[in-house]
């Protein structure tokens, strides 16, 4: 890829935006008020805004390998805190995707060096759901199901944070688990019952 093309694309994009609305960038420069925090995978195919038909200013985005929400990850925790407490987003989404290399790596018994501690968190998801996963014979189906279960567990991890617990109670923040199907482009809502999960884990994780 010739990177000059990127700058040409940028010029064309500016022109397109200004043709539509001559104040577009003036307004964009005034600040942000996103409705949504999107936590997705770093995979180049999972383009947060584009797959949702949204644009600049609409979504606060955090991406890492396999869309993980890990309590000692200062980066992810800072993003959640800032988006929920300061920007006051109304929705937090964990979006996994089929064909996730991070999830696939965690299904294999191999030493992956620096990735080991990161992928360990996905192996933990596998362990929690071992009975269900081991009953799936088809490897592809098992892999897809682990992608879904990982999204679910990362939603539970979100609910374990003080910022999310407080915002659910005080202003009805909603937590969602989605999967992007890279084979069809479809965005699938796993319909995570976050209120039920919140109740289930409160005995141990109540912070508010
Ligand atoms: Co991925």
C-alpha cells in the first residue's frame, strides 16, 4: 500500500464532508458527546464505526486482542471509567467476532510468549464453560461458541467495575454483548441479560 494514497483519501474525505455540511469540522472541533462505548478486537476487519454505519463523534472506542476487559489493564479500565463517568455514555458494548485469532490461539496448547498472560484470560473462559464446549464436536462451532462465551464473560467483567455498577443503578446504563460475523458482515446481538448477571454476581462483587 502506498501511504500517499492515505493522504489523498483524507483530502477526498474532507471535501465530501464539507460538501454535505460546510460546518462539519467546526462542529466536530467543539467536543464529543458519544452515546456508545465500543470495546472490540484489534482485528483489522472489525472497524468499529464503519460496520455500525456511524461516524466521528458517535462512538468512544477501545480495541485490544480478543476484546478483553481485564481488571488490572490500566488502559481498558481508564477507557471504561472515562467513558462511563465523564462522557456519560448510555451504552457499553463488548463486540467479539467470528474468526478471532486471539480466541483461536487460546484454544491451542502452545507457548505464545508475551501473549501467554493475555490469552490466559480466554483460557479461563474456556475453563468456566468447559462442559458446554467439550460437548461440541465440530471444531468451528466450538470456536464460534467460545467467541460468544468470551463476549459474555467480558460483559460480566464490565459489570464487576464500580463505574458500571454505579451507572446501571443511577442512570440506567446498558451493557451489550455483540458478535461481528466477518463471513457475512452481520452484527449479532447476543442479548446479554446484564441486569440478571449484575444480580448474580453482587454477593461477591458489589462495590457500589
Ligand atoms: Co479478534
